[in-house]
């Protein structure tokens, strides 16, 4: 038997081309890809092998014994199903090859947050959404901002939206990719 085992399960993403598959990420440093019909895990990996540090004061609600860099909060498949984006409690975005679950890119988004905190590494990521075209990835953080990344430019930051007054909890694109709802 396999599954998430420590803390909470935060992210679930259905594969865009195969609805019998989904991926999950939780606060236990685990990523799982599931076969829904067979009710079993078909692949798994860890979010980070870096040791990380435990917070002195727990600021993000969590029951996990893992350090913040190993706590997954959000996950999204690219529209072609070839890539997975994962956001963690330390404000870092991990981009993975969806078949091998190996990391291809890691981006710290903390510096783009607008809230004033002692250590700018507490802007955890709770919402991630690829545009329907697959050209843009929107990442919502507890830094009260949405970072827009260009997938075609190796996930370069192309915009930061800072008009919110609270943390970003969900994101949704229009079908034509011209509007983003948060």
C-alpha cells in the first residue's frame, strides 16, 4: 500500500489527456501519480532531497514533521500532460517532467511577494494553473501576488500582479487565455 502519510494532502491534478490518471502532492515530501481505475499509485517521487529547515514558529497551518521546502501545497499539469508544476511551503516552484517525475526547473518566487514579513521565504504557493494554450503558468502565493511565467521562455517571470489584499487561494483561466480569475 502506498500513499501520503504525514501532514495534509494539499494538491490534486487530473491528467489533461487521460482522466484515469491524477497526481497528488502533500506535506510529506511526496508526489504520487495514480491510476484511478486500478486504485493504485503508478509512480512516486520526492519533492526535494535538500535537508531544509523547520520553522521556529509554525506560520502556515501544518501538522507535518517535514521542513517547509518539502511540503507540497499545489500541483498542476500542463495542457499537454508532459509537465507538472508543484508549489511548496517555502515559496519555491518546482517544474517536473510528468513521466519521469524528475525536476527540470526550480524557481524561488518569494522576492515577488508584497506582504512584509521578517524572512521573505514564507510566501508559500497555494494555487497553480497553466493557461489552456500552455504558454503561461500562473502561480498564486501567500505573498499576495500572482506570478506569470512564460513556459516557452524557460519559465521566465513575465509579470507580477499585486492588486490583491489577501493570499491567492485559487486560479482559473478563460478558454481563450485572455482572462485569469483569482
